[in-house]
C-alpha cells in the first residue's frame, strides 16, 4: 500500500535501484509492526508501554492501605489496653527460671 506507489512515482526521477531501496526503507517499519510480537504483545503495545514508562511521572501519589496491617495494629492496641486496665489492681505473678526450684516451697533440709 505504501511501497509500490513510492516506487512507481520515484523510479523516473531517481533511478530504478534507488527507488527500490527507498521502497524497501519505507516498507520496513510497516513490516516490523505487522510481524513483531513479544510476550504476546504486538509492537504497537510494546512501543506504547515504553513511551508511557519514559514520559509519565515515576512517583505514584496514590497509596493503598494495607488492611491486614491496620487490623493487626488495632488488635495489638486493644490487647494492650486490656492488659493495662486489668493489671492496675492485681499484683504481678512471680516468675521462676526454668530448672530451678522455688526456695520458699522447699522444706528445711530438703533440696
């Protein structure tokens, strides 16, 4: 559609071999866009995506809210509030190291 009219109109002015080279040069981009495909995408889409990547701004102002992170944070604060409210009137429990006996329970002479 592009190559033959260019060839017929230019062969008288620039010569046969130059007209053929011009025709080939003009037809190559159209052939490339018709035949090239990468990862299931035609060349037009690849070119469009690359131009969008180069020309559009890199920073994205929109941020998504992580629902699971906010739920976890709410749960942690709820547990912390319960612990601080519940432990204000109670005495803290004794903590023992593993493998050691409680000296207050041991009777005299027994180990």
